[in-house]
């Protein structure tokens, strides 16, 4: 069961890692702009967009990180309970996930966006800038 909880957590972290500003309105605006104009963006514009999406995902990443810490060393019964908590938490982040998926699709459809989404050094720099390096280094 521990592997299931950990696998789900890793999957959600992977889903959100490449993502980037703060409010839902900002996120939606960035995603719409990426879909519409992303093919014409410079690398700097894509980096700003990734940062915006990641900031929006930060609360979710922190919540999931806390649940992962609780799951480590927990009994199977406690892990099942934590899996339920994780499922409930993810419901509160449904819109962030939806926007992230749309952003990821837009990024993957452009040369620069795809390059940045695969750039480990950029991901590490972004995590450090947002104070997520400790949370993400174990992933």
C-alpha cells in the first residue's frame, strides 16, 4: 500500500512540477495566452509562464509533500486513510490541475516550451526560486 501512496504522490508531483503565478485568474490568463500566442514567445516569456504556473501549484505541492511525509513509516491502515485524504485534497486543486494540463499541452506544442519542460537545470532553478527545492529533491 505504501508503494501505491508513494506512486500516486510521485505521479501528481510529476504532473505539477513543470507547471508556474499566484492566483487562479493569473493562471488561467497565462494558460490562455500560451495556447494563443505561445508559438511566438521567447524563451524568457516561456520561463515567466512556467514560473506563474508553478506558483499556482505551490500550495498543492506542499500539501502533497506533507501527506507523503505522513505516509512514510505509517501502517497500512494509516496509509489507506492518507490516500483518502490525498484524494480529497486533489479535489480542491481540480482547477489548477486542469489549467496545468492545458498549459503543458501548449508548451509541448512549441519548440521552446518543450525544451524548457524537459530542462532539468531550469526545473531545479525554478524550484529553488519558489522555495520548493527540499520538497522536490526527493522526487
